[in-house]
C-alpha cells in the first residue's frame, strides 16, 4: 500500500480507503455486527489505514462499529467522519435524504456525539456532509476552524452529494483554505465533475486533495454487475436504469486493453486511473466481501497506467466511447437544477443517486 497526504494538513491516508457506509446499514447487503468488524480489521491487515464513515450511516451504527473494530489500533489509522444531517429528530424514509442542520450549535453537538460513538477524542479528518454553498456560512467556517484549533479534527473536508449540488460546492472547497479535501463520486466512466475539480486545483495551484468514491461506477468496472446480474430492491445499485448498464457494458469492453493478465485486473485499473491524478489522495471502493478488500487494496501496488493508456481512455471518454444511444439517466441528472453544470460548459450533469 502507498500513502498520500490530505492537502498540506500532514494527515496521511492510504491510497485505497475503506468507505464505512457499507457497515452499519443494509443498503449494500446485510451483515452481522461481527462480520462488519471483521471486514474493517481485514482491511487494516491489507494496509488500508484510511477509514471513512459518517454519523448518518445507520444513524450512528457505522461509527459505533468502526470505533469498536479499530479501538486497539487507534494510533495506526486515519479516522474520518461526516456531520450535517439531523437524523436525531427525523425518521429515515428508505434511501431518501434527511433534513440537514448546519448551525454552529448543531455541528458542535453532532461532532461530540460522533466522537463518543467512535470512542476517541479526535478524528484526523472531519467532513461536512452534502452541504450546499449557501449553508456553509462564515459562522460554519469559524466552527470548523475551532475544531482544528481545539485538536478535535486535524483536517477538514467537504463531501459532495450527488443530487445536492456539485460544482459550486467543490469549487468553494478548493478556493477556501479551511478545507483540505473534497470528496465526490468520480470514476473512469463518470469523469464529471471530478475532472473539473482536478482542473480547478491545478489552475489555482491549490493544496486541496480529491477523494474519490464509487470508483467502479456502481459495479460496472469491477464487473460485479453483468448482463446476468439481478439486482434486488434492497441493493443500492438498483437505482440505475437498465439502459445505463447496457451502455456501460459496451464501454467496459472498449477498455479491455487496461487489463494485464496476472498483473492488473479491470477493477484495479479503474482505481489506478484515479490515482494517475496526483490530486487524488485516496479512493474508497464499496467493499462487500473480504475478497473485494484483497483485490482492491492491492490496486495501490499494481502497475500504474502508462501515459498512452491514460490518453486512450480520455479519447474514448471524449467520444462517449462511440456510443450514440440514450442511457436512461437524463431524468436523474441534477446539480442545483443543472445551472452550475451548464454554466461550466459540461455536457453531463451530476447523477442523482
């Protein structure tokens, strides 16, 4: 495993991280508490030291599990959590979004509760969860600086939500020195707005890091969703329309050149495509099994993409992989009503999922 720094914070993260949204909820398959703990500890055994959770995942259950699993390894890991949703006073309706609360008073209370569940007096990395630009007021920024000054958080980030606005929020995080990193859905098949933020970081010569989640594009690039796969209603990937998967399978076939027999699988190549950008500090796949952990943690060590391989992927992406067919996603693409995406000249809006 290789490691990178979050911005210039001094906080180190493993190039492959553990997204703890898979534990504490049943959105990505059900598992017992012990199975969840075993997964977290197995990830640590494979060199993963960056563990990313959030208070809303399982309404605190994910933080409880991560805290329990890593209690005896606390000095060896980078803990990250997120706050901003008020699940304490609002019921969860399926996968629907809960109301957000970003007043300074609420953030202080929510963060303290998170620390209690994690069994620690600080985290290395604290993120605002899906906050809109208008919600991140000067008072909110002052509270985040307060958390740093008090030693409760070593680095601060902004986790972007797929349907809650992307460009304005990500650009704001990159431009504001209070934020060390910004997290988003970003992968080889869904490059916007991630590539927009890579460009912003470079144009501003910013120290802000990018954290990529959903690197396998909901099962396409790790080939866990194939034409033979039947996704149940409780599988979080089932929100995607059938047409999206059908066009996706064609795209995957066009990038088979990224595989190297015995040296690099397609799922590892997808992670290496992200790591090709030095702005990307860590990639957090959705691990479902220990076999996933073994393969994807090893992606940090496989041969990186050559410049020729990377350039060929970008050529294919620019031509939509030579596919001129509806992918079923138009009704799900939003980003502050799409206005910020359109204003930036992007041809694809952020997917709402």
